[in-house]
C-alpha cells in the first residue's frame, strides 16, 4: 500500500502509473525527502514582442487549471511559491519562436516549478523551452489554448548525465484551436514526462510528437494521455525512440480515451523504437478506450526492431563506412519529427547531439 506523507500518497512502484519508473533513482522527488530550494530557473530569452508577457504570479492568485492524482505533481503544487506565466494576447500572431531557457543548479536541492502558457483566442505562437546542465527538477506545465488559437510547444531535454527531471505537460484545447507538442529527450539520468491533452470544444486538434535517444544506464519515460471528451476533435500521436548501450531503458505509454459523447473523434497513435545494441530495452504500450462507435477513426501501432540491414548495405555499397551509415540511418529515423521544429539552428544542434551520443557508445 502507498504511504501518506504531507497528505500526498507516496508511490511504491506497484501502481500502474509507476510500475516502470525506478523510484530509487528519483532522488526523493516522489516521497518528499529531497531538499527543496526556490531557484526560479525558468526565464524568457527572447526579444520583447507586442502582445507577449512573461511574469511570476503568486500561486495563491493562480490555482491550477485541473486536478491531478500524480504524487510528484501534487508535491509541485504544494511546494512551488509562484507560477511562471507566459501569455500571448488574443489575436496576436508571433512570427518568431519565443524562447524559454532553464538555468541548471546543483543536485543538492530540488526545484518544484509551476508554469502556465496561455494563448488567447485566435492568437498564434511557437514556444521553445530549452533545458541543459545537471539539475533536480519537478515541473507542472499547463497550457490554455483558447478558441481558434494555435500553439506549438517544443521542449528540449538536452540535459547532462546526472539530471533527474519529472514533469507533466497538460494542455486544455478549446473550440477550433490547435495544440502541437514536440518533445525531444536526449539527455539526463532519469527523465519522466507526462504530456496530456483535454479537449473542451469541438473542432479542436492536438498533435503530440516526440523523439528520444537513450544510452547506457539512462531511463526515459513518456506517458501520453489524450482525453476526447467533446465531439468532433482530432488527435495524432507520433513518438520515435532509439536506444544504444547496456541498460538503456525507455518506456512509452500512449492512452487515448474516447468518451461516450465524443462522436466524430479522429485519432491515431504511433510509437516506433530502434534498438542499436544489445542490452537495451524499450517498453511500448499503446491503449485505446472507446465508449462510442460514432467516430471517424481510431487506431494505434507500436514497433520495436533493429537496424534495417538493407539500408546499411545500400549505404555501405556506396563507400560509406558502417559507422557513418548507422548515423545516417538514425538521422533519417528522427528527421521526420525533428524537421517539424521551426528553427534550423535547433534542428542541427539536436542532430549533432545525437551524432555525438552515437560516437560515444560506438553505435
């Protein structure tokens, strides 16, 4: 049974939501034993733009948009002193990406961080959040995408080797609004991310895309949940992962819930994993729960496999070394999603990081 600490149930690892997660590597984020500090590490790193504001608001003045049963997120809401709020005013179109960066601190204390990204009606924006260095971080990011708005959120986990990062990204998407999430995880010791979507108006559209590359000893978990609770909404989920090295471990859980009143739902989720070496493990669990037959379509697929020998042979027959051939295959595997990021410098930086990780492990 779970242990109750400060009114928050502490997971023991036998619950479905925690059965894959190595709790002993979370450095006390889940049970309250981690020392805490008010770091306020997130900052706006973009030039001022009309209609865009970034400020910190006391948590008492800005309650969370919804309830959560996640132990760490409840701890975030209990321990965070304020909320970092990025707001894009209604009818504002921001042509260049808005950059948020996180300054890393040492591993002696944890930061519990709340973030709200609010995009007003008929506004359009892209937000790129970059995470680097070594740190101990639990964060709760909420998105409010109002009617007719469009938000693309790119989150980059380019952590160093000791980081423990646990986060929930919860989007509330209103009528005819579009929310696109691109999650990239290529660094850290333990990274556990929970991207979730809740539709509140018909015509809403969500795209959840992601790539992850785990090497020796790294644990990356991505748990996706899409709640189709209104009619005529659409969702697409596409995550790709590569693993190389002993005890590299990734977990992908994709849950889509189509409620009884969600007629006209159109959804599909896909997860593909590429095992580059022996000793790596990829767990992939797609789930669909459907309460109505009046839908446009619903499906899921999951594959896990090794290099395509024909691709490698084709490249090597043209004088390319096996090491370069492997890198080209991995680049091609990830490029479909990396190319969705509307910043060529970020795209190339991520590909170079993936190349360097491949070289390190000799894959």
